């Protein structure tokens, strides 16, 4: 009996070997691919080089932040939010202050440079204002030393004035002149002006304080009908007026309507003169009254009683002295004095005064003498041509006319007590 055995042919044996080899190679390939995938999933241990750092994994260029920007440091987003750089250098230290010397006190320096204001009136000999002058036309001297003009303009400001009247029991022609002159001045008021009305006999009396109402000024003058005392204390009244004006800022004027005769003042001429010199920003315009009576009495030999019972035996020299005082009061402050002989001249005079007040050249300078010693400084103002020669002014007919320059004689420097 023949047993059945499995017989494997050479061909089958080759086929089986080949299949096993292919299976082994496929397993090896799969194992190698899995290892590579696993390696790619692990993070890079080393940072990218400079060549690798400029491209991302998707091939686009990377945006590097400049060192000073301090913005985001990842691969996405713009550099928009500044951040503090911890490695930035610290700010420089403040400058070292000067070392304080022992036993040496601290000092502060204060420079006080005075400024002098001078109002200048330039008119023809007939009293007409000379317009069109410039800064180069003026020369200012203080105690003989030339000064450098710093500010220059033509003033057109409203008027702040005190109408100071002599109204006493003297003589009717003088009283009539007082009222005529006062009404003439009040009639020149403008709505921007401020005017106070004061009269004096034995003492000053305020009829109306500063007002812009022209009718109030006329109403105050209407009260002057019956005079009281016969004394005319001009020095006391002027001193009181200047003392009150010291409290008011800005430029002020005193329209003094008076005979100039002082009969019984407590103050002397020297004291009122010193007061005028020490007063700043005040200009006095003096208008004399009673000239018709004076001339009549000179002819009819009644001068001794022309000023009433308070001044018996008054002489012509007393009136001349009074005129000289009025001139000095006006000249020391840059004003003018008028001596009308007829009542018809009053309206024209006060019209001229109004033009003088509203049309003046205002000069300012820093004095070369900076000492604050309270001394009186003499002033002199000249008007010249731009080339330094004499200024020529012609009238409407083309003729040369002389000019008059009116400015205050001086000022008192501020006094600082050490």
C-alpha cells in the first residue's frame, strides 16, 4: 500500500519564498515611513539659522521686528503696539546742580527798569495841531543826556478832566467870566469823556464827581449863582485836586479857570510847586479870567479893589505874578496857559484845548539814569526834520510857519528806600 505524502514542487517553493520577501520589504518600508513621520512631529531642538529664519514653513517671507520697535516677536501680525524694551539703556541722570557754598545766603535778582512817558503837543504859532510827525522827528533829553525813544504813537483817547473853578465873592465881571468859560468847556464834552466839576473859595467844593453825562455837568454849573466867601485859596484847592487824581489810573487833565490870585492858602508856592512836580500823568491847562476888569481898573485907578474885599490894595504886580504862576503850573505838566481879553474868546480857547488833549504825541523811553533816588529830572523835547535839521512847516499859502513844542519840564524819579 502506498502512503499518500504531500509533494511540494520546486515552482511552489520559489513562489512561497518570493511572497515572503515582498512582505518583509513592505513591512520595512512602512516601518521607515512611520519613523520619519514621528520625527517630523517632534519640535526642532536647534533655532533656525539666519537663512532659515527669513522664510516660514509655507514659503512666505517672515517680517522681522527691528530691535527698537518692541512689538510682537512671533511670525504673524504687524508691529503696532510699542512695548517697553527691558534691555533699553536707562535715561541719563539730571545735570548736577551747583554746589551750595556754606554760610552764603541765596539771592534772587530783580531788575526794575523804569519807563518814562512824555506827552508832546506840537502846534503852529496860531495854535493849530501839526499832524504827520514820526518817531524820527523827536529828540528827548533828560538832564542834557539824549534818550532812546522806545514807544511812539498819537493819542486819541477819551478825556478824563477836572474842571476847577474860582468862584468867590470878588466882582461880578470875574464871576461872569467864570461861568462863561465853564459852560464853554462843558459844551466841548464828548460822550466818551469823564468830567468832574469843582469850585473853590475858602476851600474846594465838589459839585459833581466824574460823569459822562453832559447834562449833569451843566446842572452842576447851574448851582453857581450866589458866591460865599471872598477868599480864593487857589494853592489849597489845586493841591487837593491833584491829591485826589493820584488815585485814578491813566492820563488826567485839570482845567483851571482862575485869576491866579491866591489870598489865604495854608500852602505856600513852594509846596504846591513841589506837589505838581511829584504828580505824574496830570496835565494842567490854565485859563485866566477877569482881564476886562483888570484893564478897566488900570485905566481908572481901581486895581486895589478889583479882586474883592479879601485882597485889598492889590496891585498890577500881583496880577502879573498870578499870570506867571499859571504859566508855570501849565508848563511843568506839559499844558498851556491862556489869557483871553474878551469873553468871545472862550469858546475858541476850549475848542483848542479839546484838540490839544485829544491830539498829542505820546513818547516813552527808558532813562539812561536808572537810579531810583527821588530826584527831579529835567526834560527837553525837540522836533527836527528826519535828517536832524530844523523842521519846516508850511501853511495853506505855502509860507513857512514857526512851530511850538509843549511838553512837561521834567519829572520826579521813583524813590526806593534801602
